[in-house]
């Protein structure tokens, strides 16, 4: 096969794939990045943090975990759970210390440093449909991003 024929076939294949992608019905994509939580003893409470992004507008309406009697969505400086958290289209929403977070109350077991804990997020799209997303959060003292930054700091 000549180089020209190879490029022509490659271009035709790429165009076919692109048309197939455009022809399929687009659906929302929900992304969870850097999920983590703080360690805590049995019976105590802890918080979970992560970055949430939805390609279309959505709402975080609930969360649960087998290691907690209850999980609630908490706003900054709020001790009781809120009903939901809006996730505007294309905007990353960060759950972080001092900000929005998931509060896991009355832990059924100790969560030790390095443990991996499953959280199930319930997301409601603008059309009212719901989906559950399972998140695997690591018990840590700081976010993965903070630890990465600390690893690259050099004394001067």
C-alpha cells in the first residue's frame, strides 16, 4: 500500500468514527476526582472530600456508605446536612475542608490512615433521572493534590 493510500484510508476511518460519535445521542458525563476522607474512630464522625464535575447541569441529592450510620451533604460552617448540592454544567465543584463536604456520622468501624472506603453518590440530572456513582475514597490527612504539592516543594 502506498503512503498516499494509507493516509487516505486513515482519514476516511477517522471521519467515519467522528460521524459515528456525532450521530450517537450525547449523554451527560459525571467526573469525580481525588476523593479522600479523614481517618476517624468507630462511633465518631468524619468528612469526605472530592472534586465533582458534570457536563450537563446536575444535583448531588444524597450519599451513603456502609461505614456510617448516615451521610449528609454539608455547606460551609453548617452542622446539619443540606438537602442537595447544585452542580452547574461544566463547572468543577470542590468538596473541601472549610467548604462543602460529605459528613459521615456515627462510623460503624474505625477508618484508619490508608483505608479505602466506598461512598455511593446519588446524582439527579435536569430531567429528573437519577444515577448512583460509587466512589473509592482513601483515608488521608491531606488531599492527594496537597500531598503532591508538598512532595515538590524544595527548601531554598
